[in-house]
C-alpha cells in the first residue's frame, strides 16, 4: 500500500494535473521470516499481558493496578515500570507517572541499570510537563546507556530538538532510522512506529518518504493488531496528507479497540474539522474527558473557538494547556492568534516572541495565524502571515499553500498561481492546492467583461447573456450601498462566476462539496452561475447583491466585522433591493425559537460554523437578518453604521453593542427574542407544541396543511380551500414549496378564477425569490388579464432565477416592442442572440429591427449585415437594410 497523491475525482473529462508517480521504496523489504513480535510490554502472556490488554482497551485504572503490582514486586522489569507510567500518563497523571518510575526504580532487580532503562519513560513525562532540559537529558541518557528502548528515545530526542529549532541535529537522528530499519533482522512494533514517525519528519524534504512511513505503520499494525497506536499514527498521516477517506476507518478501528483513547478521539476530532463536521468540538471535549491535561486537545479546542470568533474561550483553553505545559508551542500560538484578533499588539508580541524563543524556526506559528486570519475574513493578514512562515522555513509547504491560496483571495492571481505551483512541487499530496491549480487553468479560459467598477470572469458560453444583467445589477448595487453605507470599497471589484458548483467550491475552500452559493473575500467575489445549479435552485441576482454587500461591510470595518453581523446585513440588503429577496421564515426556524435551540448572541457564530442541528445554518442567516432589521427599525441605520465603526476601531462585540446601541449583549439578545415573539406571535401559537410522534392538532399550521391535502385527494375542493386559507392566515410569511398561498393559486387557476389565482401568485412570488414556475404562471395570468406591464415585471424577475430561458427573453422582447420600450427590447434581443438560438439570422434581424426602431441606425446596420452574412437572400433583412440606408443617420 502506498500513500500517493489522490486528488478528488473530477468527472468532466478535462485533463488532470499529473500526480506524483509511485516510486520505489527506500526501505528494504523485511526478511520473509521476520517474526511478528509484539512490544516488550507484552511479555508473551501472564500478568504483564493482562496489564497490556487493560491499557490497550482503555481500562486505565485496571492497567495501573496491574502494572503497579508487578513493578512493586520487582517483576517484569523494566516493562512493568514503563507500563505503569504509560497508563498513568494516558489520563494526564504525569507527576504521578514520574513518582511511579522512581518507586519502580527502587524495586528494580539487582544488577539492573534502572536509571538508564527508565530514562526514556521519565523523559516523556517531563516533556509533557514542558520541562524540556530535563527531558532532553533523560533521552540522551537512554541513548548513551544503550537502554532497551534507546531507539525510541532517539525519536523522542529528535522530536524535542526539532521543536526547539535544532533542525539539523534532529534530521540526522531521523535519517538514522532508515539505516536502522534496513540493518535490523526484526523490529518490535514500537520501533516500527518510530521508523514511521521519523519518516514523517523527513517527508518535508523528500515526499516519497511518506510512502515508506505508510509501510512502517502498516507493519506495526500487523505486528501488534491489538495496539490502537499505529492505527492512529497511520490515520493521522493520511489526514495530514489530506486523505480523510483513508484516515477514517483507521481511527474508527482504534476507537473500537479503545473507545476512551484520548489521542484517537482527538484524531477523530481533527478529521471532523477537516470534513467540516460540527462534531469536532464535542469530540475534542471527549478526548479531554479521558485526559484533561492533553495540551494538544486544549490547543485544538482553542483553534475551534477562534474560528467561531469566540476569543475569550479560545484563550482560556490555551492557557489551561499552559497550566500543564508552560512551553507548549501550540498553546502559545493560539494565544498569539487570539491577541491578534483582539487587536492587542502587546499581547500578540509577547506570545509570538515566546514561541520564537522556544523555536526560532517555528513556521507553524505563522501558518496558524494565516489560517485563523483566513477563517475570520482577514485575507490581507493571512497573506502577510503566510509570507512570514515561508521566510522562516522555506520547507513550510503548508505555509506556502496558505500564501498561494490567500494571494488568490486578495486577487493576486499570477503570484498565487506561482506560489501554489511551488507548493505542489514540495507537497504533491495537497488536494486543495492540486484542485486550485487545476481550476486556475480553467479560469484562464473564462471571458472577462468589465463595467465601471466591476470586472466579471465568466464561462464563455454564459458570458454573453449573463453579463447583460450582471453588470447592470452590480452597478446598481454599488450605487445603492454607497449611498446606504457612505463608503466605497476598493475598485474594481472582481467577480468570478462559475458554471460548475464544484469549481466554485474549489475556489472557496479547495475541495468540492461546499453548500454556499457565493463568497466574498472583500473586493474579490466568487459565486455560482445560474447554470451551476438545477433550474430554480437559487436566485442569482440576490446572491450577487448579497456578496457585494459583504464587500462593503468588510471594507468598512477593515475586515473586522463578525460573520453573523456581515451575513445579517447582507440578507437585509437583499430585502431592500427587490421584493421577495432575502431569507424567509419557515416553520423549522419558529420551532427552533420556540424550543430555545437558537444560540444566544454571545454564541451567535456557532449557528453558522458549528450548527447543532440540520438547518441551523439557514436559521442563523435569518436570525441575523432579523437582528439587523430590528436595530435599523428601532434605532435607525445610523446605529448600524456606529456598530460598523466600532468593529473598525477594534472593539469586541460587547463593547460595540454598548457604545453603539446603549445596551448590553444579553440585553440585546432579550430585545431580539421579544421582537421575534411579537412579530410571529400568532404563528408561533399556531405551530403548536406536539409531543414527539403525535399527529399535529387540527387547528395547527401542519394540521391544516394535512387536512387540505386529504380533502384535495378526496375531491373536496371547497374544504381544501378553506383549510389552505386558514393556514395562510396564521402563517402569511411562509414561502416554502408547500406554502398554502401557492396551492390556493393552483386551485383558483384550475377553477378558472384567473384574477384570484393571479392575486395568490403575486403574494407568493413576493415571498419566494426562487420559484421559477410560479413566476411564469403569474406572467401568463397577468398577460391573460391584460396586465402587460405587470407581466413584463414578473418576467424580469424570472430572469434573476434563470437568465438562460429562451422563452422568457422572447416574450419580454415582444412585449417591450409592443410597448415601444426599445432599449429594453434591444437588451432582450441581444440576450436571445447570446443564447445561440436555432435561427441566428432571424435573431440578428430582430435585433437590427429593435435597434432601428430605437434610433440606433449604426447598430441596426451592423446587426442586419450580420443577418445577411448568414442568410444572403433574407428578404426581410434586405428590406430593412434599404430602409436603414434611406435613414439620414444610417450611414454614420
């Protein structure tokens, strides 16, 4: 089995970037007769084997008791002493483990060099406690005294030296493991794990060695199938090389053997974070239940809290790690990141300097800072930090990847491309980099369309039609928001519009599968095109408006705005733009509010980043928009601007709320809940509060919908209509696909009540921005009722859902021509032409006719000549050309 670069399958048939080829292993194949021995702690059976079994299955209390009994009697030395310390350390009892080693040494058999044989075990406890000089001395003692675990001490010493910046000496120790493997006739499982771990360090210089690390870990698993540790090692290796698929089963197998294994639980948490799962937080906390002093888990939790913009909890977790290990690089790194997010320059400098004094070459400090900056929308900071990582360590491939990806996010495409190419040479396993380089090749073939303040990049097959509407809407949004915010973000704003959702997803996070529709990096926006999703899946016009709003609020606050506030304002800005745009309320949101499942404002970002139930992300968007709506309604938009100014000035949310709104964060939370209660009171009551599994009551919203459906199935139309009307009355803002007002429209239209049906569809389309069929049905009804202007307005709104629908443009063009609205008619004729109609000569002719009627003789002449180039004998076009030539303006 080899660890080879395995980028996600891309099924579009395009050429893939060449992955790293399989190369010969550096490690010699083991002799065919190699014994599959277990570690020395096994002892081949008896009490020692029972103690090991208890340890490997997570019964640490039993393991401690068994090892202690053996060690106190001087039996099975040194395995019993090492096992005693190891089982105590598994639950964070590092000081007790040191005491146990001292006691075991005092009972060691005569002639045993106890201090040497237990030096490595002692060093590991000291290392966990941050006593690095003492730990180093013990590791060296084990090596120099040729202890039974001397090779394992070499690995521990190498790790310690590497973490203190002594890279050359550390690498020399790691290099020695290749010869050690090749010379040995047989290796213990723990030694095979050490070989694999050493090769992981060496892989930064030679990525082929990661294949060999896999081999070593697999041999360790085969040599001791009952030990969870090598499975965790291998799972983490796969995860570090961006392969969550391979990592998952290994970590699960380890947990099946030992459900309480702290390192396995932390590995599972890391995988959950990699996969974007909200379980990461809970899993890390479970790891700490086993070992409350596991500093890696504390630092990991701190990172999760930072990405939630929960700076206080993040710093608290990092400082709890320091209580165990005062020199933890990972903990001080998270403290530095927290200080940076707070804008506390002095605290940041202190934490940064502590890290660099401990390890002057610790590039991971700046990699972490870049990652946190990216997660909190500070893309310029992310570029600066990643650049420092690479300057500190040119072999920091994660730092180089962060630099390249963030260069792209701030719009520096050429520099980003070059950086990512260099990163991929050093780490050909990084699927984010692989996918992004592949995407950049495709993006190079996009068509560029410019307007005064925007530059759009679109797929050539979509640009012709889409740009007609996108550029106009973007400029309208810019003018509206400049007036609203009194601010202009840097221009031109770059907008990348992807015809495939997977490509947009890669542009956003490096992997396919993101659920978002658009993203703003400030003055660089990316989004799905309407062709990237099934018809009617979303409103691309409101999505574009939403992302432009982010450009304004990010720019206004210098990228310090919290996610919940930026998203809430963006949804509210959508509502101000067009009727029906912006998130809608649904029964799930109101039920979550009723059941008190919506987070408080102190933890508002959790709903966006770590949702606790399906649908909470959508509920978070809507709740944030209600909060912004409430602030604007009750205090005026100046209060919103004051909040933005507070974030720009570096204040945290409690200070912003107090300064701008004159209340506390808990007080604002109570205001919001009162606002929701007042606004949706009757609907909340009509939802009912059914017991689990019980059918809805007949007077509840769900009960009325069920009654209407049953009545309709049985042909009781009037009864169905009454239930639907009552359901709409108690929940008039509901815009779902099963909204009662939509079915009222259907029933009225079936009954021939076109005016009543039109009224129902008007109500529904004023709520639902995405329902293409409802818009088309309304346009038909308006036209049948003689409301041509209303029909045109409805068709215009349908274009924001599907701009590639030929019938919509054809109907609009004809209607505008009838109304002699020639600029609009020309626009629609141009759109039809861009959509490759079946009869292009006719399309050019119709465009020429509209241009001519609108007074653009020069444009008309060009268009009619295009028609005649396709069909030279096109009689109507020839007549029009003569008419144009007869126009005094026609030859100009």
